[in-house]
């Protein structure tokens, strides 16, 4: 008996099966891998770059351990090893005081620029007002000014300020207090990071009655630790290695920072006719080690802050 066309079952469309997503080891094995020769080439290139960057520091350590008069000998293996330079340097110059001065100035400069730049950057992100973009562009445009242009005006400003009968231009204050007014490059970096934060958090906090300053302190800063750490390290390194500003403002030997102290150390031995380059190299090693320690302790936050800046 024939079946009516109306009663025949409709054909079920065939749906293409979606390939299962691979995870874990299966996903990694499915990815195209670089050939053996390619991996060897990459590793060889990385090793060459590492050695190229490490060689100056290795040479510096080697020179600091060589006997006096053999500092610049071509051999990297000192014969014999002279460790007394690392003891003699503390009595040859007030290196400990210079370390303390550099650390104090670096910490104050970093803290000042981190909070001031973060506050200004948050204002450019959160606040909406006429001419905001033009004002931000003007702030960034100040990066085009060479430091030599503003060097004399800044000195005259600090020289005109007297506190307790002390001229601030002769103290360490100008080395870090200028950071209380933020830095254009750090404003730019932090603004780019803040743009990646969920704006819904700001709106929810605003609905709960939080003012902008409270939002900045309780929400923005805790979520921006990687960027803040990166800015702090950048500024500490800049302050730690700065020679020009201490050379302009500091004249009291007890207030010297490490770069200026090292220069004075070299000049002192040059005038005496005895070039103690072994002690200069030793001081340079001690001068470099704190920055290496800081970077290795904070490299996780530092790399994350640099990698995520500008991501939205």
C-alpha cells in the first residue's frame, strides 16, 4: 500500500559535526612545531645575545678582583684574586653614606612620581571635561623639551626658596621634590593602563557613593600594581644613575649620591697622581648590584606591567 506524500517523514538535515577542541598536551601537540634546526638557531641566537649583554658586567667584576696596576689586562681570570678591594673601598671613600643618600633620594623620587602621575592619569581617564584631549596632548608635548632648556629655570626656582634659613638649591630636595608634580611619560603609561580597567567598576563605586579620590585609592591603585611597580622601577633606576642633577645642586660631600661620589672618587685619585682604577671598578660593581637585586625581586610585576600597558 502506497503511503501518501503528506505522511512521509521529513528528512532530517545533517549537521556537520564540530571538531572537539583539544586542550592540554593534545592542543600543544597539535600546534605546528619549529624544526630541530630552527630551535637550534633560536637558542644559539639567544645565547649570543645573553653573552653580549653579560660580558661588560663580567669584565667589571673581573677588573675589580685584579691586583693594582693590572686592572685593564686582557685576561678575564684574575691571578691572583684580590678581595681586599671590597673592604678597602669603605675606608677610601664614604661609600656607605653615598649608598644611603642614593637610596633615600631614589625611594622618595619613586614614591612621589608614582602617586602624582597615577592621580593625573586617572583624572584624564575618569573625568570628562571640555578640552581634556587637548590638555593631555599638551602634557605629552612637554616631552619634546630637552632637559637642558629647563635646567637653569629649575635651578633658579629652587635657589629662590628658603626654608629655615637653608637654601633648598643646596640640599637633596630638588633631586626628588620635582616628582610631586608628576612626569609626562609616566602619565602616558599609566593612562594607557587605566584605560584597560573595566569602567563598570568606576560606575558601580560611584553609585555606592564613592567620590573620585576614593575610587582612585580603593579601586584603581590596587588593580594597577604591575604598572605602578614598573613606573617605580623606571624612576628609581633614573634617580640611581643620575649624575647631572646632583652635580648641579650638591656641594656638600656628605650629601653626595653614588654617581657624584664616584666621580669625586675618580677626580680625587687623579689629582693625587695615583690612579686607583681597581677601587673605581670595585665601587662600580657595588653601584650596580642594588639595581640587579631590585629587578630580580620585582621582575614579575615589572614585565607584567610593561606587557599589559595599553591593552584594552
